[in-house]
């Protein structure tokens, strides 16, 4: 039987579009007005094969033979795809989870991780860089607390790509892929959710405070692997997670009865129709019931369980409470927390903008790293701080900086990366990589490696097309501890 398939593989590849369209028109009773069917005369209400497809009687007989073997044409194509799915090496995870802090808009490298203390003021910018715990290394003036913990971080100062638009740069940095008009790639969190699943009745992938950009989504994968969004901000006075608690008038018996009834309904629909939306909704309901039914899971989202002292140390602000909640979630078992903070698109008055939000980030991030270290969690928790790109090396006429993807910085901590390490460098003005350039695919490949995922593995997309988790790039062994 295998030889039979192989002998016809080339023929299928050449003609599969015509066969599939015609076969779909016949088997699905022409559900789309734009599919390959036509009426033979004005009064005809039936659907007929459109001869423009080039499908022949012989080809339909071939499809019929596949059906006789219990294989539809999509099944056949999946078998072909499976034959090119390579075996990949298994990796032992170094990190159990990841906190990805995303700073939307494009944080300026000069004012943060890669200042140029000896450049002229029009390049150096409005701040005086400060020394850090690493001899000879500086950070921006507003990173006073981060300067003290630089000996715990790896900073990549040679990130680079070619996408200067926000959406395209964000797609690069959330997927490891350049944007494509043909396919939408899944975010890091969705791949992690697909590959590793949930722990302790908690969603594997949580967005704090919500899904703020499409690039946080599932791309070509099922929506079942999408992020769980809080629906409110942890910094709000009356913060609570949307739909996490059952109604007050629902006791445990009634709750279990509803869950059983829902399972019966789901099973009925699964036997009637196979669709991503149904399977995804079933997964969402299972996850929701797991959250509501588990005291441990619900408490993971409860910031009131933290002491007032620690909450103050993180900062009673947006950055502080979001980062603290992220720590609680990975401690409880969430595999990836995607945290969004601030707006860093500073085309003008970059000093005023940094003065407004950098101190909160500085306080919260430094406390997060020390908190993870104090709890013995840092070695097993990877923390990554990134933006979609950097800013122009020279201050513009409105005292700001414009989009600049040619070189920027990413900060990492814990989870198997080195402590107190600077990888790569930008040139003297902070405009180009000077050495050891790193692309988004390199960063993605390294991040997956630390989590125990081999990014050379392929995931099946719609249409039975196998796609690499990351295409190209290399693992940055230089930054691994």
C-alpha cells in the first residue's frame, strides 16, 4: 500500500488542487458560492463539476479508491506530510517557565540597556549613564535599581532585524518569524502551550493584563492554544480575574452537575461535527472548570495573598503589581506569562516620557529578579524583556527618537542564562551591531531550548502543511550558563 501511495505522490502534488476543489464541491454539496461549480443552463438549480478545474473521471476514480481504503484526500495529504516530519532531538528543560515582559512601542536602547556615555549629547541623549554592578558597564540614568542587579542579568546589545513598522517588528519578536502575507505564525506562548500543556489546573499561557496585540495569538494553530487573559489590571484597587469565581448561589453539587451536563452536550457536538471552534471551546470550558474548581489555581491569581510590604517593594503601580502577579503565576505552575507594560514610542520629548514610566519599570523589574532569586526560583524561571525594535541613534528635532530596528537590546535573567554577561555590542553611536549580531530567530531558538523545546520540530498547520517552530537561526550557546 505504501508503494501505491508513493507511485502516485507526484501526480497528486500536480493535480491536488483540482481534485480537492472538485471533490469538496461534490462531498460538501457546494456550500460556497465561489467554489468550482457552475449551472449548465439558466433554470438549473443543481451543482455540476466545473470543467475548468481540469479534473477527469479517472481522477475521481482515484479519489474513490482512496475513500475505499478509508482515506479522504485530506487524510492522504496528511500522510504525505507526515512522511516529511523529521525526528528531532529531545532536550531536557533547564527552565520550567518564562515571564516575557513586553515593552510596546520600541524602547530606546540609549536610555536603557545600552547607553553611550562618551558620545556627544545629540547621540547620548538627555541622561547621564550610570555605572552598574558590572565593572565598566553602564545603564540609563533611570535604571538605578537595575544597575545594582546587573550581575544577575544577560543583556544582548546586538539584536537586529529589518522591520521598522510596529506590527511587523512585534510579529518578529513574538514568533521568531518575519511576517508573511501567506500565513500567520503562532506566538511563543501558543507554541509552549501546544508542546507542553497545562500544570496544576492552570492555563499554560496567561496574558497580563489582557491580549493587547494580535501577535500574542495562535496564528495557524488552533485557538485552543491561545492565552488566558485576565480581563482586568492587577494594579486596580478591586482587581479580580474575569469569570474565575463561580456565582454565589452555585454550590459544589450544582457546579458538578452543570459540568457533567456540559460534557454531555460537548460529546454530542463532537460526534456531529469536527471543527476547531468546537474542540477549542471544549478546551476552554475544561480549563475554565479546572480554574473555578481548584482552590490552588484560583489563589494563584489572588494578589491579596502577598504581604503589603512585598507589594510596596514591587510598587503599587501598573508595573509593580503586574510583575508580582507574574511571579505568583509561574510559582503556581503557569508555563508562560506574557506581561505588557507602558508605551515606549517616543518620537518626541523622550526625557519626559522616560521620567514618567521608567522608574516604575526599574523598581518592579529589579524586585522581580531579587524575589525570584530569594525564593530559589530564578534558576528555573527565564525572564525576558523585549521591545519590537529600538530607536534612532541621534536625537531628532523634537527631542525624541524614531523607529530603528537595526540594533537594539534584550535583557534576560535566570532560566539557564549566564549572570553578569553582556552579549554582542552596538557601534560607538548605538546605530548598528558592532559584533555578534543576534536575530529574532536566534533569540527564539535559544528561548525554546532553555524550556526544553527543540525548535526544529515541525507543527502541522491547516492544510496538512508542516512548519518548523523556528526556521533558521541558532542556539546562542554563548549566553547559556
